[in-house]
């Protein structure tokens, strides 16, 4: 794999983790449009809290970024604020999620704390974010759209063509940042493991 870029190597080792997500009971229920409303509300509330913490990680990285990366990071942070969160609020309303009173579950606390800590180092933080961007965009491309309208809208949000394009842009930024390969590997795999754990619902 020596002639392959770092990001290409990360995607190769991450592929089995995407397959594991596709086999996860929550993902399968979501894909089938049969996830119970209580479970859907819990997941959407946790993801809402995650999005707010993702903004912190992005801005922490933007502060460290070289000029050629800074605009991408700031644009993404603003997109989370101006586009992703409002869309998430609208989707959550279809399931009756109580975003205003959502409390962070241990798995969400673990994931977001790890992400924020990873952002203390530029290359490591980019790799941590890449694991989520690539993982969810790849998962979305492999999921079938359910017939049930609410769930179709949910899964469809993962299939936005801009999502894999953003993941590829981040992949290039990771390659340019050049974190130590062993550290990048550990970070990427940890991020993928957090993604799988995040699908757990009561």
C-alpha cells in the first residue's frame, strides 16, 4: 500500500466498519422504515447534541489550519449552524424529539469528548472528522431508501451528493496535513468504532 495515499489506506481499513454499521439492528430498522419512534427520538436528540459539539471541533481546527484549509473548515462549521441543524430540527419534529431538553448519553459524551480532544492536534483532528464524514457518507450510499416518508427523508439526507464530495475534500486535507500514519490509523479506527457505538438506542 506504499504507493497509495494515506486517506486511501484509511478508507480501505474502514470499509469493514461500514459493513458492520449496515448490519447494526438500528441501521437495519431505519433502512426498513421500522425503527420505533422512541428509539428514533433518542437517536435524533443525541445527534443534535453531537452537531453542536462538532462545531467546536471544526472551529478548534480552523484556528490551527493553514490558510488553504481554513476556509473549508469555517464554511463547514457555518453549514452545520445554518443548514444541518435547522434541517435536523425539522426532521426531529416529525418524530416528536425534544431537542431543547435533550441530555447527552454516555456514548455521545464519549464520542464528542474524543472528537474535541483529537482536534487539539491538527492532523489528528482532521483524521477524526474524516472518519465520520467518510463513514456516514459511505453508509448512506449503501443504504436503500425506505418507503415510509419520514424514514425516507432521514436516509435520503445521508445520500446528498455533496456529502461524499466533502469527504473527498477532507481526505485531501488529511493527505496534505500528513499526520504520522500510525497515529492516523489509530484515530480513524477509533472514530469508526465510535460511529458503530453511536447507533445504540435504548
